[in-house]
C-alpha cells in the first residue's frame, strides 16, 4: 500500500539539512549551534518511510553524533493515525557522517539496526499558514531507553515540524534522577531548513 499524502507531507517536512544558527546566536549559553541532517532511506522496510538522522556541533562538523533511524508509518487509516518508531544502529560508527555523505547508507540493512521498544511517537496533524503542521509526542510518560557498551541511556523524544522548520524536544535523561541533563532543557531547539532533500523521498517497495 502506498503511503498517504499526509505521511509523504510529513517526510517532506522532515527531510533536509537544518541549522539553529539564529537561536544559538541569540542564546549561546543555552543552545549549541548545531547542524542536523535528516536523510531519506529507501527500500529498508516494507512499509512506511524511513529517515536517517544525525547532528553535529557547527565547530566539529567532522564529528557527527546521535545516529538514529526513524520509521514513519500509518498504523490506522480510518481514522488516520501516524506513528514514528525509532531504531538504533548496532555500530553507529559505521554510518557516522551519512548525513553529509548519503552513499554510506547504501550498505544499511535490517541486520545492522535494532528496534527500540517503547521508543514510539504519536503524530498529530493540524493546518498552518504554509500547509500541514505535525507534532510527534511520546505515547506515554516513560523515556526512550536503550543501551550501548553495557551502559543504559534514556532520552525523552519529541518534535514538531512544518515546511522549512523543525523543532526538537529531545532531552537526555539521567536514569538515576529522572532529570534532564542535555537537550531542550529550556525549550525546543529551533531549526531552519537550509537544504532540501525532498526529491529523494519515495514510497518503500511493496
């Protein structure tokens, strides 16, 4: 089944290269100047649309981090219900830099990623002056939990997007105290799209 127009619209809003330069210059004490990449990945899953994400400090563009995979999918058509499922890379280093160098994603297979149970966002859709607006929030109050190198990490996920803009609500959580220790601690990271990747977005094969 091909993706709905709403799902394609969400993917178009998400894909691209983004910068929060304006915000970082206005409030440098609270917001790091970041470059964010959302690259479409075609053919990995049998359903939905897939996006590779990573980011980098503007002063260290050769050291991108937080490699992750987002699967955008319809879980119901009547009424329409869209969810975002997160996956981790078993070896993030293998795909580090794929935001700027998408050819690295050609070697991506299902065997190189792992689904993160509970790391799912529900998407709400509304109208804005420039088309549809989307907000993706957790399905419950529990943070997304995963492990690397025998260490447990927790992230409270969330975002909003519309044409040309992306707001990240992501916060790193201290598993011991439950308090935010990095990310959108004083409000969302506000990104402007600086480069379009939307022509690369297509439906997954049946």
